[in-house]
C-alpha cells in the first residue's frame, strides 16, 4: 500500500502568481456584487497551494452555483 501523501511541487514564484490571479478574480467578482462561497474559497486555496492545476481549477463543478 502506498502511504505517501501528494506534496505540491510548485515554486514560491508560481504560488505567488496563482495567489495574485485568485486575488484579481476575487476582486473582479466583488465588483460585480458577488462574493466567493466558502467552497469556492477552499477550491481557490487548493489551486494556490498547487494541489490542482489551472484546468482543474477552472473546470465547471456541480454545486449551488450550477444548480
């Protein structure tokens, strides 16, 4: 059995770029009068931390926003 955990392999510079992109998106959504849900914030954190890639981050997810 493989018990190793998946450790993100992004650099500090990549993490900073991801964080800046999410912050920009958060501000853009805010200017439209909306706020990210706790689930969206958690999803964004996974992207920032390198747990998911851009394609996974922007992929449509099921949930309250899509119902």
